[in-house]
């Protein structure tokens, strides 16, 4: 059981960079409204369902870019 707990703890720390980044670690509450916005990150375009979700991921309106199909 101890090994399993340590294994889960290790996985949690290894995956921290995949968690949603929020400014100052604040909690974000967004609606499920679908009004897509895109951001440019590391040369790739990422699409979010709405601007709130993009803000919660740590992006600002300066990062927004036109969505390309």
C-alpha cells in the first residue's frame, strides 16, 4: 500500500506541468458557452471553448489570435 501511495504521489508531481495554469493559482469558474478563441503558444495554435477558459489557462487577450481551420 505504501508503494502505491508513493507511486501516485510521484505521478502527481510529474504531471504538474499538465495542469491548468491559472494566474496566482486562483480557481476559475467558466460557463460552458461555446464561443471559441485561439491562442498562439510555442508556435502552435490552441483553441479554447471560450475566452474564460483561455484566461484560466494563463493566457491574456494579447495572446489571442484568429482561429484557422
